[in-house]
C-alpha cells in the first residue's frame, strides 16, 4: 500500500466493505443515519470525478468552509484522491478572514455548509478574483446563481464513467510527499500563516499514534471539535486508519446533550470542555443535600487514591479496591454517564489544563490522554501513555519524534511529522525551521528524560520592571481554579507588579450576592459592588499564598462579558487571544498602575 491517505482509505474500504464508518444526523432529525465503507468510497469517488470534470487535479487549491458534517470529510477525501490540496476554513470565520486565504492560495472552488456560510460565500464570489464555483452541502440553501451548485448536483457530475480512468491515473501517480493540506493557523496574534502538511506527515502520525493509543475498529468517536483544526482532522483520519466509526456533530454547543445519544468510546477534546463540565458538576453538587455531598466527596476521594496507583501502573491495595467498587457504583459511574458512559479515553490538547482538573476526571474513571502539539507538528508531540503518566506534565514524548530543549529553554521538535513550511512565507518559515528542527516558540523542560512540561509561550513570558520573569499561564491556571472565576488574563510586562483582567462566574456570583439578602442585578452593576470585589480579592489572596511576592496579582479588574469567539476574545479552538485582549483592555490595565 502506498503511503498516501487516498490509498489508505481505499485499502480500508476493501477490507471493511459493508461495515459502518460514519454516523450523522440530518437537519431537524433526532435519529442517526449512517454510511458504510462501500458507500463512503463511492461518494468520495463521485467528488473526485466531479472535480476532474471541472478541470481540477494535482495541486489544485480547494477550500472547505463548513461546520462539521459527513460531507466535510467526504469532500476532503475526494479532493485528496485527485492529488488536490485541501484548504479548510473555520465555520465561524468572517468573510474578510476567508478572503485573505482565498486570495493567497488563488482558490477557484469552495465547498460551504449552511446558510451562514452560503451568505459569506456570495460576498466572497463577488470580491475574490479567482473564486469561480461554490458547492453547497446543506439541502435547500443553494442560491439561484450560476456560480453556486448543490452538493447532489455537484456529485452527479462525477457519474460519467469516462472520468474513472482519469481518477485511476491520478491515484496511480500519487506520491507520499504530495501536499495534502494547507491549514491556516488562527493564531493568538499576527497574520495568519498557512501550514503545509503532506501525506507523509499524516501517514507517519498514524503509525506513531498506533503505538501509543489503543484505538480499534470497535471504537466510536464523536467529532465535535472543528474539522478545520489539525487536531480533529488528524483524529478523523486516524479513525479511518483504525477502522473505527466517526459520529459527526454540527453544533459543538450541543456536545453534552449529544454524548448520551452518541455514546462514544473515544473522542478528542480541549481543556475548555473539561473546565465547563467541571463547573456544571460543581453547580449541580451545590444544590444537593448534605448527606449526598458527603457520599460524593468520599467517592471522589477514593477515586483520587486509586489513580495514584494507576498512574504508576501499580495495583491498589485490596481494601482500597473494595472501597473503589462501592464509590464507582454510588457516584463515579454516574458521572461517566454524563459523557455517554462508554468513554475509554479522551485525547486532550490545544491549551494548558490544570493538573487538579486532570486528577478530578481521572478520579471519576475518565481517562484524559493529555498532550502537547501544534499544527506544524501534525498535532501530537507528547501525550499520556496508557500505563504510566504524570499529571503535572504534558505526557511522554511520542515514539519516532526527535525532541530537545534549547539552551534558551525553547522546545525543539524534528521528525517525519514536521510541516513543510508556511505557504508563500519563506521568511516566516526560515524563522522557525533550522536544519529540520522546528522551533516551537514554547518554553519547556523535560523531566526524568521522558515527560514534557510546557511552561508558557516564550513571547508571553512577562518581565517586570524589576527584572523578574513570570509565566502568565501558571498564574491563569492557578486563579482559574476558583469557582468564582470564569476566565482570567494577567498583565505585567515591564510593569512594577502583576495585574489581572477577570471574567467572573456570573451564575455563582449572583447566587452569592442573593445569599447576602440582595436581589439579582445586571452583571455590569454586580461587578462594581464592594462585597463582590472583596469576595474575589479574598479568594485570590488565598490562592496566591504559596507564590513568591513578585508573582502575585496585586490588582485586578472585573469584566462584564466573557471572552468568546463572537467578540474575538477566543480563537476557534478556544484559546485566549492574549495580545489582542491586552490591547483591547489596555485602558483598564493602565488604570491599575
């Protein structure tokens, strides 16, 4: 078998035939439809031949601008089979963000999903000189415009049998080094850069993941993170590689409601998912009577004791194991049912996560396989092993990856998963690729010659006016543990002391305020109340007791609105846009000095 995603898919389709591969729900349907391997290959071939009929082939830049859905991956695989280059867009991207990518790549054809993206695509078709054709996935959303074509009508272009030899020729000519995709990093600052990844990068990633993660053809995954991001994209490919079933979720905000229906055994996640889930559990716990809280806390305590043995691949004492069986029946198994009840493990990456949060979910029996990676490294550089791991790290370095820490403390990575450069940006490429080593821009350290600890983005490290270096990530994780703090970013670069912008947990704050005998008020007014400011101050003081004086947040300002994708405070992968927010709220920061 050639080392090419298209050949891998054809190999699996021949092996599995009528076996189910995709699950999805059509608009307004409560029930899942499914697709088997034979149908998947037939559909991807129709996409490939339709593209050939329109004159597309090797190295054609083809965009996908859609929410998650089966058609996304079918189009993706169809493009790859003609040796085309897939250029994904986040479903929430603005028209101007999409225009930048279309113009830079010279894109001529674009696949789009729902009405929102169709509206943006109309503007793009009018304002991008190269864009000629738009294929619309969603039934009933295609415009009466000669440049737009429905998904079904597009696929019908591929029925012509005379196109089959042309597809077969392209498949025969396919090379392992073919460029597979250009993924534009949303970035927390700066101009978007197109990361070029080849089939060789992906195929090697499958092999090293196979040796680290035990995914089988019996697994079911829930695809809810954006397919436009390398994490969910490579995970979706990996499900195909392993012969597993993938369930598509269009609206990620429905993930908690969907989990009990989809009942996945594996799924990739980001820290924000667990932060919100934990907050929900704690909010529900607060309403329980005292005796139920005691049972819950006892069960979690037993879970914490068990994982101290499991993380070192040791057997727990018989007495503790007996207590754990009771705790699992009373509480822990019920918590797992919130996530469907069948989860074996959940790869998690994309941002820092609190070790306290990792321990909590592991204590419930949910195995979070936390790791570190980047788009430029085809995702995973390190992650938890299934047998031995350390909660205070980003896991063990993946097999087959060359890794080192520079004299300046920067994480450097080399190997077959490293990207081929930034599209049309040779200078930016030269800045981060040196003799095959990718300079990540992250500060880290390796402990016990195996476990990676990622400290912070080097650019984000702050140096106070008295010359002390401080990690914002460390402080933000610490303060973010508090039940009354939803989000936080700290400032202090070239300043006398550290300050913070804090988005409170307004539900918890309102409950607290009402417990003092007051009636609920608007959030904008609530954050000005002396009782609220004093509450946050007292909780910050407690959290910072073990910090050195120069690390501590001295002053803070409460914000009335959470950071979100809509207000441009978060990236599409839910990372905080630190530099943009520091600039946006610079007037508030200045007032604290």
